[in-house]
């Protein structure tokens, strides 16, 4: 699992376009014009730690918590 996380994070470091959009129904990610859309109901698990926020479902995501603005996270 740790190797997968490292590989994923390395991919993000080399990303030119990284956009996240969401509303009450959908969660959208654009990673170098590779666009993914998930309904919130498709997520099966979430994890929030001091270092990251993870979402699991149709697609899996991991975001470094220190990269997220406090206003958005409401924490």
C-alpha cells in the first residue's frame, strides 16, 4: 500500500493541471485533462488524518491536508 501512495504522490508532483470541483451531488477531478466524476453516494469510505484526506469509491483520492485551505475544510 505504501508503494502505491508514493507512486500516486509522485504523479501529482508532475501534474500541470490539477482541479477539484464539487457541489452537493458530484465530485469532479481534472488531472492533466483526465477528468473523473463521482457522485457523493459512490464514495464508500473516507479518512481524515493530520497529514491527508482520503476518499474511496468509484475512484480513490488522497489529498495532503496541508495543501487544503482551512476555509474549505472547515477545521
